[in-house]
């Protein structure tokens, strides 16, 4: 028996963009350096549209948060150009979800989820010297207040638990 021609023609669209979930043993809450952008790589296997970004705070955050998505045109496939972001928005306790300034259609490829806080608020993050299969980097600048269109980066041992929320995916 053959399959209908409509089966498996477009790939499986993911529910959200998230770095390697295999790091759950290293997940915890902690404060990261204020004014530093943190990046986590994600692979997109099917075309999708990102509409929102999400992270989670513990305690009473007081900083402004900017979350975004960068392409992989930087050095050695690192973060290159910002494709979309939420803009700097005052943080709130708990799960923090913000709309991108414009929906972002992504083709299959490597991308970088970015997170920046103006205050060293306590956020859920993965802390380990060897973070699973997904690389993570941070900005070399330590005085950022918003994500820039491109940012110089260095290696880091921390990765913020930030995800991209997709059109038609989880809410």
C-alpha cells in the first residue's frame, strides 16, 4: 500500500526552538553578568516562523531584557547578524514571554538565540564547562543595554534557558 502524495512532503515543523535538552542535569537558577549578551546555538530542520521569545526568572527581577535571534555568519559559524529581537523590556518574575518586534521566517540552518539583561537578575540557565552538543558564547562587551545588530563574542560556560516560540507551536 502506498502513501498519499501529501504525506511527509514538508518535514515536521518543530513546536519551539530550544537548545539541546540533554543538559537538564546542569539546569538551575543563577545570576549572570549584567550587560553581557548570551547566545545558544539551535539547528532548524524545517521552515518555521518565530513569533515570540521566552525565558524564566526566579526571585524579583529588575532589569530590562532583550531576546533575539542571530544568523550564523560570524567567525567559525558563530552569531553574525541580528535577524529579530524583542527590544529591551522590563522583566517580570516567572515565565517571561515577549513578542518579537516582527515575526521571523526561518529556513533550515544554524541560528543563535540571544539573551541580554541590564541587571544581574536570577534566570534559569545551564551552567557547565562542556554544555551538551550545543555551543554557547557570550558577548565580549559588558556594557550592553540592547542587542546590537552584530556582536563580538567569546566562549562561555553558561547558557540561558531561552527558547523561540513558533507560529502554530506551543503557547
